[in-house]
């Protein structure tokens, strides 16, 4: 698994290791954290997906590869587009080439809802035209396109998921490019203002990380592939003001909101059409948003209290 020490990767490592799977996590620890894998029966290979030697070593005997490594964040990609391209696009080709050398194991890659970009249609179904608004979105479109092209060209079994605003335990909050849920939770628990870019009416299809890892684990177990990308979200739509109101209920304290200018590259509304996902994974029931938000807040509180494992 690439990006195995990151937010989604470490949660997936936990699920797979708990199920008795042999897991090798590749991570350069640029955004991942070795501590995320503490106590898990997982082999961590510290290295870059841009290094073929690291990939070849890690993929020896692999029956499946989950490619989660990426340079995240829309604002970060606008600051440094080339870095996002190298990791997200070129890095994906390196992973796919390594998979070919390893005998064509099942490959799952992580794309993003940001590929829909300026397309205003809601909900977003996979056959919509993709209109990326940022270098990050363009690089994630390249990620999925390469994986599906390798499936067609080289017989590499592939599945490309488009993630929609995944959140939950292990998600970092303390940096300028933090995702909205951990940024809000951290600020709420520390009594700081919640910074909202724009009017707060922008909406997202928030998906709990445990649901995401459940779907990926099922895909691995059954060898699920698809000739096209698959939205990994369930058609919910929550605007940021509603998120803040729900968070206030969970935290049990009034929250101060500070509005600032909207950010370039941000999509106004995002909501998945989950038809294809539910056809491929009919047994998956998503965690309700209030329950998922409460579990996330509980983890942040445990971390702040110095618990050895917030989960």
C-alpha cells in the first residue's frame, strides 16, 4: 500500500491487519506519520513512490496494491503545481509500472471528486465531463486515467475510486492545508475561531473514513474492478454552516466563526451519485454523519488527553 502511514492509509492498514492480511506500507512520511501505524502488524517501508527500487522491493509477492500516496490539497497545488504533478501523476505511473513488473496484481487507486470541478451538475455521476479547477484536480484525473488505461493496455486489474471529502480519526489538523473537518474540530476543541472561506454555503458529500476502508477492503477481498471510475460517497450534501452547527452540538459549546475570502480552485458544491458504487458494493451501509463526526471529535479529544490510541 502506498501512503500507508497517512490518514486513509493507516486506517486501511488497521482494518487489513486486524483481518489477518499481510500488509506492506510504503510512505515517505512527508504527510504520513510513523505513529499512525504504532501497534499494528504492518511492515513500513520508508521511501518515495518516485523510486522504482523502493516500489519493486515493496511489491515482491504482492497480490494487490492500494495506491493512496499523493500530494494533497487544492491550495497547495496552486502554490506549487509541479510538485503535485510529479507525485500524483508521475508517481502513479511509477506505481503502475512497478505493478506490471510484479506480475499485474489487483490495483486500486485513489482519485478525487475534485475532477468534476466546474461542472455544475448535481449529483456528480461518473459519466459527467470532468472540468478540473486546480492542478491538484488535474493530477488526480491523471491518476485515474493512467490506472484505467493500464487496465486496457496491459491487462492490469484496476479500480479507480473518486473520494469525496473523507474525514475521521488520524486526519491531521495542524497545518495550513488541513481539510475542513479536522481544521474545524481542532479549532472548536481549542476555543479558536472556525475559519470559513467564503459564505459557508459551499456543500460537500462528507464520507467517514471507516466506510471508505470497508469498501476498499471488500474490493480487495472480491477482486472488484471497473472499466470506469467509481464515486466513493453516498449522495449526502452538507454545507459548512450545517457542519458547524452539528459540531457545536457535539462539542457542547458555542463556536465562533470567522469568514475570510473564498479560495481559488475551490468547488462550490459536491455531491456524489452513488449508483455505480452501490451496484458494486450493495452490502455497504455508510456511517451516519452525526455519528461519524462524534467519533472524530472523540478521537481528537483522546489525542489531546495523551491517550496512546485514540481509536
